[in-house]
């Protein structure tokens, strides 16, 4: 990570958006719209999802320039049981 990018991120507030299903449907579309609409000077959106549902959310969020992490479904259910 470049020094200037690291410094910028240290001043931002990270916001984690999580979905156990990466299919492309209404909830995922709204999640991405909300994450993409944040002021990147103030917020650092991160999307956490699984490959369940085909990966449409992960693909689109990466295309939008949002940091995206894809984890196994079992990890998501174990660490985020309320999702």
C-alpha cells in the first residue's frame, strides 16, 4: 500500500457491509449503492461476502473500487451468526 493511501485510510472510518449470499438481488444492490455512495475521504467501505449465490455482489463491488473480501460460507455463519 502506498504511503499516501495508508495515511488517508488512517483518517477514515471503516464501515463493514456483510452478506452471507453474494447473489445479485435487491438487498445486495442496495448494499452496494450505499457503500459506493459514501464519501471516500471520510469513509472506507469494505464488503464481506461468500461465494454462495454466484458471486455477483463480489464482482460488482470490486468493479466499483470497493475493497471486497470473499470468505467461505461456514466462516461467515460461525463468526456472524445473526446474518
